[in-house]
C-alpha cells in the first residue's frame, strides 16, 4: 500500500473514532439533564425563585426543596421558604402543585420524580 493510501485510511479512521466519541459525549449530557426536576417559588402571584434539583430515587419533595432553599416547618407544615413566611391572620399559607396538579399529600409524603415541575405558592386564600 502506498504512503498516500495509508495516510488517507489513517485519517478516515481517526475521523470515524472522533465522531463516535463526540456522539457518546452528547448522549451522556442529555441523560444527565433528564435527571432533574424544577422547583419554583411564587409569592403574591410573582415567581421569586426557580431552581433545578437533581432527583434521587425515592426522595421526597421536602428533601429536594431543602437541598436548594432555606425551609422552616411547624408540625409538618411548611411555614417559611427563603424568608417568605406564611401569615395566618391574612390566610396566607404555602401550597404546592406538581406538574400543575394540586398535591393531595404533604411535601414530606410525596416523592419527586425526574422531569417534575413543582410550584410552591404563597398567596392569600380567597
């Protein structure tokens, strides 16, 4: 085989290997991004914070919330997130929805899943 043919074969081999490695890297990044959920805080109808959390199997929403926010609770109920405190005299309480649906259990009894969008809202009850 001539020198020129060996050079072309070598260059093509390097190109194929490089393309394959780049493809694997791209897949890995996509998988990592899908291991997250999003938590937003809404106070008086305005979004005040948004964080992405890494989802751990069988982790509760309260634990995921505490990984990114400063949370205070009383008797199992969330009373404050990042300094935004409920006000019982004004009927302002923390409520939350998962993927647009009002939660049926407390944040300490609900598991967070990959891709979930969890919205904690502090508004006056009407």
